[in-house]
């Protein structure tokens, strides 16, 4: 089963990150200045720290002295554990790293790991994340038939998987925590114990604090593209998603649909579209490759 997901991780995928690394691994040339900020890497579904050995090698070669930690938690099938459980585990792992880096750290989070990291940024009152790279992560959820879904739920297709995922039993699987069926929006909002909460689509008492915490991030970089092969729709990597007709609505097109929506996601969109006290947008689209599509870089500070 690991091979199904591993097909998304050829050595060449690291090249997608290269244009963004100068933004993250900033260091002054003078020897008395601060060194590179530590980098924390969070893997995705069915992955492990070994999947990121090429990225680790590249950073070590091009930015010697950078402290890079590829967190070795919830590997393989353990990545199916509920996402809130994973958030707690990863939180305990990153706290000591952040404590040793008063100038801040960088997060690189792949696929499902991007959702774990976004939740971390929401629930941690004192995080010091300078840059958050979300690499091919289903930030608005997943709705598509893929090999790993067929392996996990062989008798279910995307049209009826909501019957499993929107049950208390189904929410015990990480995949169901971000399964987003556009044809059963009410069920999604009522049953989702993770995505609907971090998106602020369902009211909860921590919403205001989570927004404040998330907006502590200095930079947000979103990377994805049409040849992803797993994230469906691939625009979910950029907070786009299907409407009830399975027409993809881009991030900015979703704003009128929920005019009173006050989640950190909406604030993120507003910062990107209408940055305060700035003459130019804070978000910029950068073409990475014809196959993977654009990368969206947002400066939130």
C-alpha cells in the first residue's frame, strides 16, 4: 500500500520547492548575524521521514548548518489515526524545537501533513512559525476516487463514501476527517470533526483564538497543480473546491457564498485579496512547472 502513495514522491518533486527556499532559508552574509532558521518537515498519508531524504540532503548541501527535523511520527498506517490525535503528537514534537529557535522556524508540510500543520498553527498560542509551505495539501478537503481510497474502502465510491465518513466510526480515520462531499454539505458541516472546524465553517468557542494564532504566520506558500494525481480537486491545494455542480470555485470566488463567515480561512482570503495598508496584493502566483501548475505565496505579516 505504501507504494500507491509513494508514487507521488519521486526525487524530482523536491525541485518544486527550490524557488521558495531562498525566501525561507534567509541568512545574513556577515558571520556575526543570525544563522538559518530551523526547518521542520511533516510528512503525509502513508509516508515516513525516509520519504524526505532528498529534501534533507538538498538543504544540507545548499544551506550548510541549517537544522532540519523531519518528524518521524504517525508513519505508514499510523497516519490513518484521527487528525486531532496527530496534531497533539506533532505539537509535542515541535514545542522543544521552537523553544530553541527564538528567531522562528519554517514548516514544510506535505499532503495530509499540510492539514496537520494548519491545525497546529491554529491551536498553538505561542508558535513562532515564520513560513509555512503547504505542499500539495487538500486544504479545502478531498472528493475523488483514488487508489488509496479504493484500498481502504473497496465497496465504496466517492458518491457514497459520505455514509462511512460522516459517521462517528468514519471520523476515526484521518482521511474521513477531510472528506468533503459537495453534494452533502449539511452532513459534512454537522459530522466533520476536523476540517469544518479549522475552516471555521462550523461555529465553535475557540474560533476567535484560532484565527489570531493562525495569523501569526509570517509567510504562507501554497504549492499544487493539475498533475498531482491524488488531491481532488487539485485546486483544494489553493483553497479552491467544488460547488454542488462539481464546478471548481477558486478561493476568491467562494467569498460571496458566506458573507458572514469569520473563520481564519476567510481572513486568509481577505489578506490575500485586499491586504491592509498595502498598495499591491500580498499574494503572488509563481509558475513552477507546466505539470504542477502555480505556487501561491502569501505574506501575512
